[in-house]
């Protein structure tokens, strides 16, 4: 699971920044934007997409369902409509457990 750290002071993220967070192409970010109505980026004067931290969290859910759980687009869309809060909680718990696992592995390697 990708752990995404968002800056508290940053209000918007460019499409390039979002794509880098998830290690995907910007074209996939644009595609997901069209397929999932929960993604609503703002546009600057030049027409560039600007994503809010809420959009990034939604991308995290989409990435988790499609890339990590292997769901189809329709399955991910249905899951997001049903219970977004529950999915966010699961992602948060998984990220914490992975962090704990890493710490335990580091402690174990120091003991050897």
C-alpha cells in the first residue's frame, strides 16, 4: 500500500505531483478523473488541473482498489459509492500496520 504524505500547508497539487505520488502516468490520472465523479479538480487561468488534498485521498482509494486489490473500474466505482469512509479507515490501518512491520524488521535486524 502506498503511504501518501500530504503537506498541511499545501492547498493544491498539480497533476504531475499526484502522478508522482502514485508512481503512475499523468494520463492515468486524467483517465481516473473522467471515470470517477468524486474527483473534481480546480483549474487555474491556464486550464491546468489543481487537485485538493481530498482529491488526493480519493485517488489513494482508487489506486488501492484498482492497482492493489485488482478491482475493475466498475467494481471500484461501486465500492466508492457504497462506503468511502470505511475504505479510508482500512487504508489508514493497513498503512499503520506496514509501518509497524518495517519498524519490527529494523529492530530484528539490529538484534542479529
